[in-house]
């Protein structure tokens, strides 16, 4: 049975796939050329451009990098800074998240 994805997940993958397909066509690059540069098959590239959520996110990022499509609204040079900022923010948060204890009111 095929895995079911939330509509939001499917929509996000579709939007990214369409952006990548559009960038490839605007740059007048063939699917064979982009697939080779990304280290994937043309079939996988086709799945990416259709927005298949079952394709690994790293492959989407690799294709975006090959096509110079900015990710997260940031240029390539900004991604490392965003990652460092995210790591600093994460370091300030607790490593584990625990649910607060549930108190049962048994006074009847």
C-alpha cells in the first residue's frame, strides 16, 4: 500500500517540483543534462518535477543547487549562516521535551 501524505506535504513538494521544472526550462537545459549533473536518473528528475513527495528531500535540494534555485528564500552564501543560526537557537533549547505531569483530582 502506498504511503499517504498530508495535503500540505504533497502541495509543498508539488510547488518545489514546479519551481525546479520552470527553472530548468527557462535555462533551456535538458532533463538528461540536469539529471547527470545531479547524479540521478531522468526518471527520478521527472518525479521531482512532478512533485513526488516520496523522492528524498536531498535529491530536491541537489536539483535546486544544480539549477541555482534559491532555497528557503536565501542565496547559496546565506544558507551556511542560516544553518549556524539554527544550530545556535537549537543549542538554547532543552535536548529533550517532556510532557508536564498529569495531576488527577481524586477529591470527590
